[in-house]
């Protein structure tokens, strides 16, 4: 099955090589396409973090809760940065749907990653906006706060809103950060249950060991 989502054939080949997934056979984290390396904050002051990791933290913020001018500025600049990054690697001729991994909260909640994807979809006639296709049936624990989420729990918590948009289509499933690949793999598994032709996984940041 030929992937046509990325401009670089190497990335398309990587996706094609890992499409035979099941609940107990998922794509290894090191085989998931990512934009850059993310180094977690872990108590470090912002000035001691690299620029890319700071941008990841910026888009993780809730835009509606930003209270000062500096926060709003860096949020918007980071949205622009990642919008341009994704636009540079995604095909502008092939047709596909972009879906977004929901946060740990029930439903679909506004997030920086959704804003990024929606801006890309508005600029491209070849891409279908699937930002609200995947949602949580219930709130799950936050992994970075010690929550123990496994693939089975992730799968059970996810639901698809409109299968007609994704059936027999190529899908790009995007998340802001991946560490083990658990969430993205669970999202891929659920999407494939609704008849997607192919699901490519992409994270803006790939968590790096300290």
C-alpha cells in the first residue's frame, strides 16, 4: 500500500513498512516520524532549555488561559513555527485526512496542535480537516504526572466521531509529543477499525532520554 502523505519518499517508505499493526504489535517509537527532538523540562528553568523544546511547551498551553503579552506572543510564534514546519514536509498534491490525538480530557479540547493542523488544512485544498474525528469517551490519567496508561486503556478511551470522513482514506495522525508511541499507536488502531486505508503517525517532538 503506497503512502503519499509526505514529500520525502523515505518518510512514506517508513510508514508503509509498519502498517500491519494489531493490539499487540504496534509501531516502535523510533519508527514514528517526528519533526524534532524534545527534551522534557523536569524542573529546569525555561532559559536552560533548547529553543525547540520551549516551542513544544508553548503550544501545549491553553490559549484561552494565557494572561500576559509575552505568553501570547510566544504561543503564536510557536504555532506559526510548527505550521511552517509541517507545511514543509507534507505533500501538497496527494489527498489525505489529518487527525489529531486528543488530550487526556474527555471529548475534544482546544489545543495548540489542533490550531496548527486547522491552519494547514485551511491553506491546502488536498487535505481534509479531521481534527475532531478522534475523541475521548472519558478522561484518562496524565502520563507525565505519573499516570499509568497502557495501550488497552488508550484504545478503550478513544472513539471516532464520523467514520465517513476517514473510510478508505489515507490518514495522518498527529500528536504534539511522543515518548513510547503508546497514544499514537492506539489512535492508529482505532482509526483502522473504521476502515482507513493507511494511517501515518507523526509527532512534533520525540522525547529524548536525559
